[in-house]
């Protein structure tokens, strides 16, 4: 049945939804790449919350979504940007999420890595307080039995006087980490408060500091996650990583070519993945990587390249609000029974933006039950005054 989708600036256009979903050919572990999906949290729609109050999480639905990702062979990157860290989910909620998800991962044999930051700090802080905050969160992740992802810190960006402060603080954290960690460089397009991270507003100088941290502690760095939406810079950086240190792409615009990697004649280097877009793409992304596991790069690209239009749409500026589209698609796909988000972030994107996200996702066959997705989208449009 035809849907009438709203257009920016007014008016509607007719859209005929897809009848059949994409169905993966197989399941099982991924072998040629390590692939982590940064997963969203499901809000509790019955809780009496406010946008600036503590998050109320539907734990059953949240953990069920992680089991969905694990069932397709993906790992889970927990309590990261996609889970609304610092945008509706505070440290208390994140700590609970880490403990619950790590226990669930152990129960089902799923891979998990969890974000370590400083978001329990509520005001200006000095370097000793920032270091203590990192240490507190690192202890929670390690006690839960998960791998740590050292995330960028808003407090450190505000307090650091230059590259030397980053080198000292990260060196301290890496020396005391029990197991190798993933270092995360999140660009200001995802969080404006991280402008000038690594002690310089210039990316060339920042890259040198970042690589100096890695080079000083290669035994404590499993890999680096680069979220700068700059494929050329990621390729150049990964060529300079010490032997054994992985590059996890966080580039939601160029992930197919970065994961596919270079030709053997060019060195054969490639990126693993830690991506927010793999939340809605889970089964399709896993199928693509399994195709790559067989050596079929063309088949991998044929599956994953068409998804880039959806990813670029979800991550369009202001990029930090991409989570709204991610949760919309989770609702339409039947992974949760409502379209609400912690912090009230379901209001962060326009109705035409959400309608286009539906259209692109439907075209890829991402909805296991297209009729249900259509009915839910129709209801959303109707309640917002778009005649059907």
C-alpha cells in the first residue's frame, strides 16, 4: 500500500514499499575482519522521566538487541556514542549497561568492548581528577570482564594545555590497563566539545601525538578507532601503526572501501570496524563480511556499497544526532515496541529526515517484516499530521 512521505519544505510524494526483506544466506563467526557494532539503548517509555533527568532503560529490550547482533556474528561496542553517552545516558546508567551487557556476552559467547571515559565529572576538572575518573571507569569495565575502549574526554579537551598532557595521561592509563585496549579518536563532527583533541586543532599535529601514544605502548593497544570521516587520513594513519596494532574504522561514510582494504601490491592493509551504522545494518553487514571472508571482495562491495546512501543520510550534520535515525529503524524493524529515546532525543531529527531514512532502509530490505515497518511508519506520519 502506498505511503505518502513528507518533503522538506512541504508537500508529499508517493512511495511504494518493498515487499520482501533481505535474508542473510548464513550465520556464524566472521574470520577476516573483527567487526564491532556500536549498539543503541532502548528507553523505557513508561518511566516518568525528563530530558535532563537520569535515563530510564528498558533492559530486556536493550539486551535482546545485543543478542540479535551477536547471533549474526558481530561483536558489540557497548556504552559508546551510539548508546547516547553524554547525550541522555549518564555514567551511572552506562556503568549498569556495561555490567549487564558484559554478563550477557559471557552467557552467549559474544564479543564485547566497552567505553571508558570521564563523563561522571560534572564541572571543570584538573588533570588529576580526569585521570581518576578514567581509572574509575576502567576498573568497572575490567571487573565486568570486557575489553576497554579508551574514549575521548570532553573534560580532558577542556583542561589539557598541549600534547604533553595527553601523552602523560594516556601513558599512565595504558601502563595500568590489564589487557590491550582500543584507543578511540572521535572527531568534533560527532562531539563539538572535542575540538582540538590531542592538543592541536590541526589534524596533522594531532595525528602525530596520537601515533606517539600508540608507539610508546604497542603491547597495550589492541587497536585504534578513527572517527574523523576522512578516508585518506585513516589510510595514511593505519600505514604507520606498529605491527600487530589494528585500525578499527569509525568512518560511517567510507566503511566499504576501508574494510575491503588495499590491493596486495599497495601493501594489503585494511581496517577492521567499530561502527554505529552497523546497528541498523547488522545482518546485512555480517553477510557482507562473510562474503569477504571467502576472498570475494567484489561480492562484499556489491552488498555493502548500496548501504552508504543510508549511512550518509543518518550521519548528515549535525552528525551527533544520527542516533535518532538508528532508533527509528530499530523500531521499524521490530527490535523495540516504540520510538522513544533517552533524553528525548527522538525529537532531534525532522519528519522528512525520518521519512527518507525509512525509504532508504526499506529499499535495502532491512526490515524483517516490511508490512509491520510500513504500518508503523504510517502511524508515525499520521500522528504528525501527514495525510495518508
